[in-house]
């Protein structure tokens, strides 16, 4: 009560958000005090106990002249006061359920409005909700999603979200990554929230391009739509549908202006990007650039193996693996290929793909052509390293830790990425 009272005095908002999402109720079910309280109050399950707790918080807020806001899970399995504002983040269905139950609802399903989601399969970002760009955001439509007029009357508005763990992993000293992920998706969100009527992408995109100069004048590092790249008959072509300037790189060399079709037998070496004032597109290659191999590999480590996430998952290219403990100085992860591997590029990395967590925070990579003698080939950057154009076929790779712990209970092991 003291804490909520202090918060209520600090902030002028009518609402205070008290959470209620992703609750692990198994701990309550193991707690003797919680079980006793549930028995005394006739509670059937953990949802009822959560409702009991949130009800107490609501009464404290009301005594301080505030109302509660909660995530959508908080209204499952019980009844909160209808003065509660619900933020529907999990899905469109969660928003439909909240509005149908009579709750004033902020509509923000992650599949449309979580701007920390990656915008194409080969860009950075989360992907647990969806992979989408500004076009998907703009496509949201209440009627097509099943909202009745009565449900729409309970919609307070739409909201975008971007959570900080992804930002702090991408040079937070500058706003570039935050700008790139939120603009122009925020432009689409604004039009959804502030206008009515039929929405048509082509017309919106035409008007959106007129905003490029405004965003450029403000120095916003916004995202342009990707160039269209194709390869046919030995000719590589690229195009854009705005006034941005196209450039390309060959095998990582300095960018040069794109002036027309390129005849080449090596389309996998080319990447294209467009720019306009402070905006830029993602780098895009022909399909050959993204072609990968899945060579037979055996993964071993000095850190033991998670039973829930065994190394076989990464060896079979079907998911992440985890070690049984965190890393210490001198720990290693080793990849042994069944046959010597000749490739254009080989990437190995620890940790999650979307952000550097569960990684070797410092370390290096060694390569071997015979599986016995190893040569150091580079230092880890954010838990991984990409080896480009190895001079000889690779038989084994070893990733070595030089850190004492990583702030987490384990290390995530990824499948090798072989181009």
C-alpha cells in the first residue's frame, strides 16, 4: 500500500499499470502459505489467487484516486473491476475477449504492433509474434479481425511497443536502431489510430513517401522498403519503387552505385541497399545469397548438456541447444564435421539470435583442417564469429570462452550457418 501510494502521488495519470502477464503459478502451488490461503478462500486454482491479489491492488489504487491497467492475461479465469484498463498484447483474440467482456481495451497485438519484431527474415529483431513490416501494421482492420460495433466501443485506441532489451543490444548511444525499427511502422500506427474509413496500401504508401523528406529533415533513421532483386539468365537486377538511391557491394567490398543490370556467374556475392536522406533499406541479395548447407556435424562442449535442449537439436538444424551450466574461462564448444567442409562462409555463435544473451561474453574461435591441430581465426563479437572464404576445407571449429560466467545459468548453442 505504501509503494502504490507513493507511485500514485508521483504520477498524474489516471491509471497505473500493475502488470499481470506471464505469471508462473507453479510457485504458488508449491507454497504452503499460498495453498492455505487458497483453501481458506475457496480458490480453485492459481488464476483465482492472482485475481485475489490484483483485487487487493485495485482497492489500494482506488483509495489513492487511481485505476488499474493490466496485461490481457490478468482477466483470464476471473473478474476484475470494469474500471480496469486492459492492454491486449498476446493476440487479436485476447483483444476480442477483453472487449467482449466489457473491459476498456488498448489494442496492441504483437503480430501487428510490437515494433521489436524483425521486419524481414534476414533482419535483426524478435520473431516470437511475427515477422512483419509497415505493410502488415497498416493492414490491421477492426472489422476484418472480428470486432463488432459493441466491441469497438470498448476500444480506447491502438498502441505500439518496443522493449528495451533489444535496443540496448544495438548501440543505444545512438537512436539509429530504434528509429529503423519504429519508423515508418509508427506512421502506419498513427493513421490507424487517428483516421477512419477504407484503408488501401497503395494510396498510403504514396503518401508515406512524402513523409520521407519530413523524417529526413528531423534526422530520423527510418527504414525504406527493401529493393527488389532478381537473377535470371546470368543477369542480376535490382529496383526500387521510390526515389531512393541504389548501391551494391561485391563480397563485402566498398559500396558502389547501381546503374543497371549486372552480368555475373556469382550472384551469391552481391548485396543491394537503397538510401534516401537519413533513411536506408535492409541489405538484400538474390536467392543464391541466402542458400545454406546443412552438413552433418557433431557438437560437444566442456559444460555438459541440457536435458530439455540437447545438442541433437542444433546438430539436426531444428532448434537451439543449451549447456548444463554457465561458462567459465577455458570452456569450449566444438563442432566436428563428418566431412571436410568447403564453403563460402561459416558462422558459429552462442546465445539467442535476436539479442546477445546466454553467450560467451568474451572469447575466440579456432579452426582445424584435420580435427587435431587448431589455429585461432578471430575474436568473438556478441557471442559469435563469421569466417569468410576459408582458404582450406574445415574439419572442426572450436569456440573458446575467456569470461567467468555470463550472468545466466547456461549458454545457448546454435547450429552452424554454412553458406
